[in-house]
């Protein structure tokens, strides 16, 4: 039984929403960031920028207080408005190739603790602590956790019907996405939607493991204060068939002392290797890997006799780590080793080719993306994927919705 609650969201006024919302801060290059901050006084980047500015010059406490003050400025200037009462929202993101629709709600810390909301990724404690401090000092969160629920025909039909109503937001962004938001505010709708989720036994985190872990930590530290808002964290709930899962590809700076021929010979112990020369080849199914090395693409097919009964050991990202990255290339720590970097599968494999050809990296590996069944199986068995195994869409825009603590 999953518990969701409506909440009193703070959100941009309809006339400013297209100007306020932004992509994740880290998605912007320095030049893009400077341009947005210079030419758009309403961008939510102005609110979150103090957390990143002068990082070596002032304390975290002062940086986070700068965010809180800027947020209050936006509220006082009428950029943001607050709902009169707790509500749910239905949110749709449309790109040229994909459409995502889900429900924005508060989800329960107790459900998270009791594994009703399940996880498949490990977290770094320093990042959890960092974001917990951010939440504590700023008093708000604007990045919901992306959570999937099993496909549900009743919910699907309700969503189709709801989308025929007039949205409260209907706007486009400079990356050519269309965004629409509907408010779910009647007692009848709120009660019906709450009951629908009560009938769902388990939910799965798709993206936002650090955010949910930080919310739990803040709850554990401050629950004695009796603040009801700390009992929940904001989530974007979406049917599992409506998420798009990409792989994270790997590029490595050197061959750990191996020559090209010796490295390929070592790989042949576990893989059937086919030289694809200049063909831009990427894996077509599970247990296939692409490699770009010394100007050529290679197809690596994992040998059947090496397959294991374990869900984790048969995960492509785990196979690459167990058979190649750790034993041959000497990469132990996938999160912190500076010899490895990650390229989201959404980007063209030409990106990998260019980075290797430029000489900063020596080899690139392309993986086949996991599917939702694989992710759920790992979560159900309390198993954790290797870091940077999945890049999952949709991505929620910062500043669209604020959950105040």
C-alpha cells in the first residue's frame, strides 16, 4: 500500500513560468549559464546559483542562505505564488520523439524506510549529507524524485480524460519541449487518486536516490520538531512503461599498460570479438558491448558459458566491470577514479569517437540499456546497480514546482 498526499505547492505565476523554469544547473555550460543569468532576470538559475558561486570563498552555510534569500526575493516580487490548499498535479512533457505524463505528489518517508518505495542505486554519503544540509538551510526542494508505478489501465484512462481539460500551464522551452500542467484540486479527485495508489503495493525510484536519502536523513534529524512536511518528499510518479531508459557509456584514459593487441587478446577470453572497422556500431541486445579503440569499432559478444544465474552478475554494466574495467584496466572505484568518465546513451556514439580520437581517452565502451524489469528485479532483491548504469528520462524542470519544508 503506497501513500501519496497533496501538498501546497509554490509555483511560478502563469505569465512567467516559461521564463522561470530551467534545466538542471549542471546541464549548462559556463557560457550558457552566464547568458541566462545576464539576460533573463526571472530564471530560477538566479535562485540556485548562490549555492555554486564562490565555492572556495564562502562557507556552505552562507551559500545555502544565499539561495534561501534569493528564493524569498522571488516570492516577494510576485514571481512565485502559493496554492491556497494542498493539491496534486498532472504534468506532461512533450519532445519531438517522446511524451511523458505523470503525477506530482508528496510521497511518504515511512514508505521509503519500509521498502514500499524501492531503490536500485547506491548513494554517496557525502552527497546525501550535502543535500540534507541544503534542504535544512534553504527550507525548500524543487527537484522531485522520479518514481515509477506498475501500468494501470484505470489511471491511464483517468489521465487521458484529465488532459482534455484546460491546463494551468501550457508553454514551450528553448530546447523545443512543450510542457503542460493540470491541477487536481477537487476532494473527489484527490480522494480517488489517493485510493488508486493505496492499491499499489510497491513503487520504484527511477531517478533521485540521493534526494530521497537526503529527505530521510533530514526527517531523522528533525522529526522531533513536529513538522508534517518533513514526513514526505516531492515525487513525480509515472507509469513504468512511460519512462525512457538510456545506458551510460564509459570512456577510459589509458589501457593500464597493455598494448592494443594484448588488450584485445585478454578480452577474447570472455568475448567473441568482431572488428567493425569504421562502422558506427552499438550493441543491439543484452550481453553485447561496443568498443572504440585506435580508430576502429569492435563488437564484443559475451560468451554464453560465462553467463551466471545471478541478476546482478548478468547485468551488462556489472559484466563490463567484473571482466574488463576492474581486472584489466585496474579501475576499482567507478565513482571516483579519474581515469573513467561517463557519456549518457542519449548522446551520439560519435561523441565517444571524437573524445578518443582527440587523444585524452584511449578506449570507449558502449552498453545496451537496461530495461525496467531488470531494474525492478534488482530492487526487489535488495541489489544495487554499479554507479552510472542508467540515464533515465523524463527530467523535471527546476523551478516548476517548489515543495517547502
